[in-house]
C-alpha cells in the first residue's frame, strides 16, 4: 500500500502513460503539492464527481485515479501553480489517512492487475492482439475523416507494443468526456477496455459523418441564396434595360397594399405608398434596400394621417382638473382657462401657442399634462434642451444610411393621433450650429401658416400638424429667438413662497408620494415643523422639485423600515429628520449681523429662483486699478465699471478728491465664488457699496436693492422682482430699493411679504444715495469715510 498526498481534479482527468499539465489554485491542493514535493514527488490524482464542490470530501471524488510523478512546478501570478505530471499507473484509494490540511490517502497500485501479454502463448493473447488491430484500424479511419486528430498520432501509436499503454494513449487522443475517460480508467480487463474504446471510436466516426452531412447541406443553402440574389440582380438589370416592366406581386406587397387601402389616405400619400411598394417588389426581398423601404412604409402606414381624438372643452371641468392637480397658481389657471375658452369659441388654427415660463419645478410640465387631461387629448413631451441639429426636428433624408424621421414625426407616430397636446420643453435651451438651425425648423412647426404641410426630410411628404395643441416651456425668455417668441403667448409662473411650498407639499406632494410608495397616512406622518425644515434646510429652489424628491426619499426610508419589520409606522418631526434625510444641506443666508462700511445686500435672480448676494468693497492705496472677483459674468463686470464711471463723473457732487482714483485701488468682491453670477441687476448695489467704502458711511444691514445703473446714473428696471423680493424676505430684509419702472411688479408679491417689507422706488442713483445714507449728496464728507476704510492719513487729501 502506498501513502501519498492527493489532489482532486476538476474538469480534467489523467490517464497513465501520458504526460499532462494543469493548474491548481485551491489551498488544499497547494498544500498537497508541497507535501508531495517534500517527499518523493509522487501524487495521486483523481477526478471530482461534481465540479462545483469547492472542498470535496470522501465520496465526492472517484476512488480510482492515477498515481503520478510530478515533473515540473511553475508558479503562476497569484497563488496558482502549474504542474507537469506524468501518469505512472492506475491506483485505487484504499483508505483516507487524513483530509486536513490536505488529503492524504493510502493507494493500492493496480498495475499488477493489468495484463501483460506474452505473445504466441495463448489464444487469449492472440485475440487481444486482434482486437488491438481492429481498434487501430477504426482509429485510423477516424483520423482520415475527422481532421480533428493529428495524423501524427497514428505513427506514434504504431510504435507502442504494450497493449495497456496503447489503450491509454488512444483514449488520450479521443475527444471524449470525463465520465467516459473515467470508465476507461476503471476498466482493468484489457479486452473489455479494447472493446469499449472501439465503440467510442465508432461512435465518434458516426458523429463526424453526420457533422459533415450537415455542413454540406448548409453550404448548399448558402449557394442557393447567392444564386437567387445574383439572378434577381440580373432580372433587375434586364428590367431596367427594357423600361419598367410589371413586377410580380409578392405576399408582402399585398400585405402593404391592403394596409394602405384600409387607411383612407390622401392622394399624394397613397401614390407615394404605391410607388414604394412597387419599388419593394423590384429590389427583391433580400436586398439591403428592401429593409430601408420596409422601414419607410412601416413608418408612413403607422402615422395617424386621419386619426384624431375628439375634444372636450368644458371650462368648468377643466377648472376642476387644474385645481385637482395644482395648488394656488390662480392667475396661471385663469389664463389657461381663457385660452381654452377662446379655442372653444373659434376653432382658429392661428391661436397663439402657450409658453409657460418659470424656474424648474414650478409645475410647468404638470400644468401642460392637466391641460391634455382636461381636453381629453393624448400627451407628448419632447425636450429641446441641447438640440442643435436641425435634423433632430426635421429628420434625415433617406439617402443617409440609417436615416430616421425627426423627433416631431416620431412622437406623433408614437401617440397615434394627429391632435395631441405637444409639450416642447425648454425651448430656451435650443442652440444652433453648423448643422443647421433648429430654431427655424421649430418655427415652421409652430407657424400656423406653414405647419399644416410640415415636411419631414425622411418622410418627404407633408404632414398636417395644425391640429396639434403646442405648449412650450422655458426657464427664461432671454434666449428664445425673437420670431419664435412672437408666436407665443407667455404665461409666467414664478417661484413659490415658503408657505405656498408648505401647502403644496402637504396637500399634493405628500399624498402623491405616499400613494406611489404604497404607504398610507397612518403609516407615515410629517409634522408641520418638519415640513418647513425640509423646505428651509434641505432644498434651495424656486419650485418644488427637490422638495418632492426629499419627500420621496422619506417615503422610501420609512417603507424600508416597515418592510424590514423595524417599525410599523413613522412620524417625522424636527427631532428625527436628520436620521432620515441626513445632515442639513442649506443654511438660509441671513442678513449680516451688523451694518458695515462697503458691504451691501444685492438681489439676484438665478434659474432656481431669487437669492440675496452680499457685495463687498475695499479701497486701498494704489494706482487706480479696479479688481472684480467672485466669478462674475461679463455683463456684471461691465455693470460694475459703469457704476464706477458714474461715481467718477459725480466726484465733485460727491465731494470726492479729484486724485482719489489715481491713488487708490478698488476691489469689489461677491462671495460664494463657486456660483457664477451675471447680469446688470446688481448695478446700483455695486455702485452703492463703492460709494460707502469711499465716504465711509455704513449701509443698513436690513436693506437690500436691485436695479441696473447707466453711466448717467439712471436706474433701469430689472427682471425677477417677485423672486428677488421673496429671497429678501426669507433672509430677513425689511427695506428694499427697486427701480421705479418695476413698481407694477410688486402686485405679484404675496400680501404677507408686502406687509413685512418697505419698498422704495427710485429713478436715479442720487435717490439711492439719499435713501441709503440718509442725506443729500452735498453733505457727504469724503475724508471722514476714507480713513475708516483703509487707514490712510487725513492729510493725504488736504489739497482737494
Ligand atoms: P417644471 O416642468 O416646471 O420643471 P414640474 O411640472 O415637473 O415642473 O413639477 C415638479 C413637481 O412639482 C411635479 O410633481 C408637480 O406635480 C409638482 N408641482 C409643481 N407645482 C405644483 C402646484 N402648484 N401644486 C401641486 N403640485 C405642484
């Protein structure tokens, strides 16, 4: 009995009388290898029955395997090893010595059971020899027809006299699976083994023959299609020579014809369809062009040429639907209802196109959806953000490979009616470049003079878009091309106040999200304070999109706790909100703690709503440089320079020393440098801050202002007044200076805010100065102020 380490093999098996290499990686195998190498390099290898078992125990591997000698070991990257072994003889596990840290077995060498033939002695030996020859012949046949086994194998087999070795080498050449190999291994009686091998070889020959038959059949098939194609091409060429002959009608053509007839198409469309069907017949069904024609026909026949839904314009019902979906927005709803009423009164195709303008998340999309619901039309939304290529709107000509219709026609095809409500989102984000001007294509879509015959490049046929109810949205009107803007009736939706957001959340967003997350009101409640906390500290926006997202976030977390059985219900309050939503994300930018020199509060409007901006100015000795920092846009920089020029032109009245600007530098900084800021609306604020710094008078910390300033000191109106005032209110401001021409915008400001803030409307800078510093211009004493700002000695200015 031999005692040696063992490695169970996965996916391979080894036969005696052969040399083989394989990789090992399992730690137990490596341990076994090490043990063998320390001893006499002998190892027992046997196949594992189930490949998936990672750590096989007794019974998981075959008892009969091969006693091998390790010839070579190569370390691979990682922990793996590559072994080269040579099979010495068959062995059978007698017992297991131990299984940890590697498997060690007692093995019985089976070679003494194998028969050694002594030729010419017995009949039995002659029979064995005969069987060996038969096997050899069969093997040779396999090699000649197969091509998978190298012909050299024959000559090497011819040199083997030992019949045992012969069988093992034959077996190692055959493409047989592990089970079959194992069977050969386990068959000790040489005649049986010879017989089994012959059966395996015969089986292999049969398989090869069938394989060849299949190959021949496939080849024939390919030849036939090639021939068909060739003939068809010839036929086409001949037809072309003879002029357009009649094409034989195929089943496919009949199918298209039938569909076209059922659609009751206009003559122009019907003719085009017929032509294309004929063309399909001519090009032959297998050609690449046929695919293109099919796509085209499918597209045309799918389009809703005459299909429309019936309108329901019932103003009362429309009002109910708008109210059902949206809180507040009184004016907006009225405007929409007026618009619908007019459409009802006159079915005028020239009705203007609604354009809903406002910051993100104020409900533009959802209003458009409600409109479609109330008139019972289908709804499509198409975002124009980043559309630069005209072809995106109007499609590519069919000569382009892979051409498709533009997005307008594709969307219409998708909804399947020719009169949907079509929302063109973010019309202000259209941009044109060398690939054409999408705005002009859009103009054609929206223009009632032209849109009844809108021609998509792909379609090559006019499609009537005049029945579509277009609604557009934009964040700002500034970037909408003029001609487009002219076509539109603008409805502004400004941001919401804190209380409006609270009500929207409580009455609309929370119930909606609870429902979407499968929660009921008993399972999750949010206290009013917590809701305000979400609005103030977790979102900073004009609309309610992030608010809705945070509420959805809460629902998800609560839902998860309920499903996991951690809790049955949750009440979100100010005390536990951090647990659900994490740390606060925003801090309201409150007013500065005290009034300071050279620090003023401006008001800005960004696409997410209004914000307050602190503007800081320092003056220092220098030579007249003006420095502007805080990521200011060009327009804002220019407006700062304009303010300074104005101040310089008024030096006399302002009592400023004539040399002042020659001898000092001015630095204007708008903190929170990461947010880009632009626009002219901080003009008066910047000029005021500069004056404050020069004259050394403090500016009230509860005062804010906005307005553009000209070189002559005139104050011009600016946009976004409602949002700016709301932001000022939020920050704790109680006095706001606004351009006189913005007076009417105050109507939009909610009464509650109007009560808390005192407004001053100004025509020019002189009035601003009077309001801020509380004095007429002539009273201002430059020397006093300047000293406070930069510590320059008073006598520097004596000689004014
Ligand atoms: P926009 O198109 O202006 O970016 P959305 O229409 O996508 O905004 O609105 C974002 C979310 O806020 C939607 O779920 C919408 O229903 C909701 N919402 C916005 N305004 C209101 C409102 N006044 N009342 C109820 N829900 C609103």
